[in-house]
C-alpha cells in the first residue's frame, strides 16, 4: 500500500489514517467544549448590567512611540477570529468592543484568538502565526513529544496585524493565562528553541530566536504567574468524603475541560496553571532584557479585623461566588511540597492575588513612573476587582476604557 502522509509528520497505512481520524474527532471535541464554555461565560457576562462609561481623553503630546497593541485572552476565551467576539467582545464585554474603542482614539489594537485550552507553547505558536500571517507551526520536536500534529491553522489570507518587525514593534497584553502565552512568545522570539533547531528539517522562524527587539512591552492582567489554588481546591473536592455529588461533578468537569481535545495533559493550560507546574514554567520564562514588563493583580476580598477573609459581595458574586469564597480560606500543600498559606487567600474570584503580582523569584520592583526599566517586572498597585475587571469595562470596580487609555498612553510615553 502506498504511504499516506497526513498532517506534518506523516503516518503510514491504515493505522495512520485511523490515528488522524481520531485526532480530528478529538480536536472537534475540544473546539466544541471551548465554544460551550465561551457561550455560557458570555451569557453570564451578558446578563450583567451594562455601565454608562464616560469618555476617555487621549493626550498624545508626550508619546514617544505608537506601536501596535495585541491583546491575548485567557483560558476558555476568544478573540477577533471567533464568532463569539462579534456577539460579545472578550475585551470590553457589555460595555462594547474595547479594541474598536481604543482604535478610534488613535491606538492600533487587535484581539488575538488562540486555543482556549492549550499550553502556553501551543498558544504562543498560534499567536506568532496570526501576527506574521503564516501557518501555525508547533515545531517538530514539540509535536512529536506531545502527540499532536505539527501544523495548525493558516493565517496567510488574514493576518492579525499589518506589519511586525524590529522597527514596527508590538505591545502585548495577556489576561489570565494569556499572561503565560505572551511570556512564552517573548522567550521564543528572543531565544528560540534548541530542541526545535536540533530536530532537523525545516525550522520555523519563531524557533530561531534573535527577535526580542520585535516586542516593546508585556502587560499581564490578573495572570496566574505562579498558578492558582483553584485547582488544588477542585482536586480536594474530588477526594473529599463530605463534598456533595454536585461539587464532585463540577470538580470532575473543571479538571477535565483542559484535556477535552487531542492533547496530552502536560500540553494544556489546565496543567500549566497548577501551582507546581506554573512555577516550573516560570523557570523557562525569565524577563527578557530590552522588553518592558508590567503586572496587574486584582483583589475582590475583604479582610476583617479578626483576620478572616471573605469575598466582597460587590465584586465576588455570580460565577466567582463559590470559587472565590473557597480561595479565601484555603490552605494546603502541593504535590511537590510547596505550602499554600494565608498569603494566597486574597483573590479575584479565580486567581490568587499573590500569584498575579509577579513570578516568584523573578526580578521585580514596585512601579515607579520616574524609573521604569526593561528586563524586570514593574509591579503595579493591586486593584480592587474580580477576575474579569481587567477585560475592560464589565464591572462596577473600574472604568475599563479610561484604564486602558491611561495604560496605553503610559506605555507610549516611555
């Protein structure tokens, strides 16, 4: 029988055909699950009251740069390439499309659409393809190790932005797991991948490195740099004899969503948002010299005089009520022995505030407008809000339009 080459690696005979059929079935299952998550998330957001936000003023007199701004969604999110975004924008939500609002005020802004459940590596490869108008290449070594096709979607007919180079840099904004995604992209742009360069055959430009100067700044928004104890809570619920059947079912669904597609567990965002695994990922993603780094964390809790912590009812309702309340009291130990103590209890409903501040052990300073440097995390003051606040205008905690106009103006003035 003549060899049948399907996908990038090529698999021989009927076994190969069956393999690829299974792969497509699992891929469609992942897409279905992601769309289901997106739909119900969007529904929850849609029923929230829209805010009558005042206009934001732009003063460009102090701008030194005006680079393109690329926004990357978190786990189970969506962007410009997704139909969900037309009905309810991920960035802006019920207050309208934040990308259009900012672009109308002179900021060139775009919302990427990466896999809702994949690892930071896969999402970074997808983001690179969108930015360069090329076909997604996950790498020969990575795809073999993780058991999926080397190539994904092509964006040759519809790139996300017009141009990208050392002269035409970009600013990257990552919400939630979008933070790990943009950090991974920066690492690959700067240093590439030795594993991919050694794999033989054609090597994507992404894995060659040497392009750190294509990125001007990185901003993370409520990103679980060090993971989130939400996953520890779900694991505990699965094994808790006192947990209700409903709680156990939710825990099983929550932990299973990330592997709904044709991916090994270690190649998913669920895996990389678990504390031990997130900290291991941090070691591979140090801040890159020449790139500005900023991080924002949110806190939706109240600390009482007696030391007990609870969710602020104005911020921690709806979809954050159960998870946020549990995070307020949770203490435990990860499989590697890391102690999750009371400093992890302040949270935004899904992500621990402590985790969103900065990757543990990474060089960092509290933000000082008079001395902002590259290659180090500039940690912004903790903001009152829940996990969705920094998506740009869906809660009472923050005028998202003014926030992002001020943030982009600050970056352009560096």
